[in-house]
C-alpha cells in the first residue's frame, strides 16, 4: 500500500520513522475536545509504537466523547492540562498549531507534527503536513506501514473510526481513491466495519436526541434559506440533558435541506463562545474562520470569539459573502436558487 503514498510524503515519513526508531518513550497529544480523527489517529499510532516495544502515553486536554468510547483503547487516554513526564519525543496529531492541544509543557520535548489542516504552522522539529489527506488517520496508516507494523484490528479499528468520522461517513469532498484503498485494507484486516459505525453513530445519549429536536426547532434561516443558524448554550444542554461532548455532528442537520449551503453553530458554554461552520461544495468556510482567528477545512471550520451576540451579524455577513462568492457572486445567486447546490455525491 505504500505505493499509494503521495511522492512528497516519502521524505517526511522517512525522517519520522528514523526519529521513532532512535527513541523509546513517546507522549502523543491531539486537539482539545477530540473528535474521531484525533482519537483514531492517536490510538492507532500508539498501538503501532507499542508493537515496536516503545513506551507510549496519550495525553489530551479532554476525554473522548461518549460516541468514541467504544473504540478499544479509548479508556487508556490520560486527561490533563499539562505534561511533565520523561519522554524522548511528543507526537502531535491533528493540530494546525501546538496551542490547539491546550496541553502545557509539550514544547519541552522533541516535537513531531503530523496533520492535515490547511495552514499548519509547522511548529515541530519534524513536520509532516498533508492537506490532501481526508483524515490524519490516513497519514497514520502510511506511517504504520513505513514502520513495518502489520495492520491488525487494534490498529485498523481506530484508523477506520478516524476516516469514517472525518469524511462525514464518506460524504465529504476530501475523499480520494486513497481513502478507499486504505479502507479496503482495513476491511481485509478483519475489522467489523459496521460494528465500528454502530459504536459511533448508534450509541449517543437520549439527551443528544432531545437536543437535536430543540436545535431544529430553534434554527434560524438567513440569506434566503442558504444559511442556517443554530445556537447552543448551558441552559439548552441542561434542559435537554445532552452532555456537552455529545453534540458532534449535530451541526450537519440543516445541510440535509437542498437550499442550505452553510451552517453556523454558536456555542456559548462555560463563559466561552465557540463558533463552528459547515458548508457544501465550493463554499469556503475555512477562510471565514481564518478571518476570525480560527481555521479548519473548506467545508468544516471553527473559531472562538470574545464578543457576545453583537458578533453574530458579522459572522452571518461573512458566511453570506462566502456563499455568494461560491455561487458566482450576488447576481448569479439571485438568478438561480440552485446555482450553488451540493456537489453530486
Ligand atoms: P469543529 O467545528 O470544532 O468541529 O471544528 C471544525 C474544524 O475546524 C476542525 O478541523 C477543527 O480542527 C477546525 N477548528 C475549529 N476551531 C479552530 C480554531 N480555533 N483554530 C483552528 N482550527 C479550528
Ligand atoms: Mn482530522
């Protein structure tokens, strides 16, 4: 499968393989509020390193959300705001900048940065950054192969979980032929792929289901139904009984309507406001997030804001501009309501 690795990835992979061979004790970290790709990429790499006889700890700022706790090994992840142990290297997965981990002390170690987010800051002593990868888990697949570790189920299950979730269950434009090549190898390794999906998508809380109803009920539509605006706050989570870490994916609900081209979800929780953006096709919400100091991918991005509700109209205006520019400008947008429809599946 290594022949499927992008040519320009061979050199960084080779340097990371050498750095791993020369070292013994590793700490792995990923972004705060981890998602399926962060947990999947970490658990797969941790298992591969253990197969090589290395000592590995995974330290994240937050626990894996309920939907990811069925992935074997998720219970071994340490939750801490700082790392202090003796390690020969820290491998950071899925983070465009080191501060995305929200874990202090990582910069004291030899840093290896493995990520697929556009705009990665190249903060490592070794950097392997591939925005063409659908998931960081795809990159870890290549690294595991380069390390000569066989793709056994304890590695293949978390890799599949990362790819499944980061492609939106094989719906996003980030999918390539390589994605399916890797999944073919995962299936061949004996993984129960339907079981992995059920563990992630059919194991949520009743609170999440109640929140789903409330979100759709209170949704606001802007820009002639092209933008959906969702709000979550502490009171809503309390009333519905949804744990704050069981909201993953709910932002995608409005995209099921043909007219909706982008979704803005404003989460005001514990005194901080985070904004998540999702879009269809050419609508670039990463640039919108970047203009507010955040980042992400073209169709999935986010940022934090200090301001209160007054920021909302600016966010809606910025997303509306992104929708219009993808539709060929305001004129084209008003001529045909379907001009910026979803990319064909
Ligand atoms: P979320 O809406 O939190 O699921 O994030 C969507 C995408 O945007 C993910 O790829 C995140 O890693 C990225 N993202 C979210 N917030 C930020 C931020 N403040 N800075 C950089 N990237 C972000
Ligand atoms: Mn990812």
